[in-house]
C-alpha cells in the first residue's frame, strides 16, 4: 500500500503515472498535497510543542486524542481534505501524516516534489521513524543519507530509504553463501557423474554425453 506526497504542480502527473502502472507491485491508497512551506511549519510546530511539553496525547476508549487546540485544528480542516486527484483521494494534510499512518495500512510513501536538502532529510527521518519505507523521486539527490538504494517505480527513478536495506557486509556474506552453494552443487554433480557415467556406458555403449 503506497501513499503519495506531492505538490500542486506534480499531483496530477504523479498520481496518473503511478496508479496506471501495469507492472506495479503496489496499490496507491491516497495522496497528500503539500508544499515545502507547509512541511517546514509542521516540523517547527512539532519541535516547539515537544520542547515546551505541550504535546499531550491521551488514550480514551482505545483512541488517540489530541490537545484541545490540535483537535480543533484537525476538525476545522476536515472539510478541506475531501479532494480527489485523478481518482485517488487526498487523505489528509501533511501535519496529520503520523496519525494517518497509525490508523491505516501504509507500507511505503512516494515523495515527488522539490525541497531543500535539509528539509528533505527531516522528512525522511520523520517518515522512517514510523517504520515506513520512503521512495524519493530524484528531482534532487540528497547527500549523506544512510541505507539508501536507487530503483524504478513506474516511469520514475527514485531514491529508496528504509530501515531494512542490506548493508555492504550483509551483501558480502550473501555473496559468499551463493558461491559456497554453487561449489557444493558442482561437487555433488561431479560425484553423480563419476557414479552414473560407467553405468550409462555399460548399459548403452557409445558416448555418454551427446550434443546437437
């Protein structure tokens, strides 16, 4: 299940390209339309609330409840998020992303918008901290990101950042295991050849191996 984060400029082309990909192994479950200014404001608000101990999330009847101000803000914007982009629903605003991830199945997030490297890195940390894989369209390539790989999704070349991408050591160990397995198979094949070749020759005189 993939969620798209994009801006007004790219939202139509991005949603169209991903939802109509015939060879996809994902399902687009929603889109968030935002911009760098809004993202910056959301992060600034988070940091301010955490710094002043104003973030007070309580549990009532198994549901997370915001502080009164935050809850009123979400309720006030509820009518604005009922937007459809090329048949895909705009599910929430960027400031409500964490709450959306808690209450919906999302395996990965596709980001297709331009923003400063520092802000992009904060977004990556924000999303991966929730255990969700993030795919970044390579409009701009961020520097100094760990656990990243480049791949194709639809018509886009993306930078994928996640928490479970194999390290170089793990890839080396896997390669050693592959080689050892191949050598073991060759040894078993050699033993089988030495055992069965004489039997074949005795029962059916002539060459043991045939070629066309």
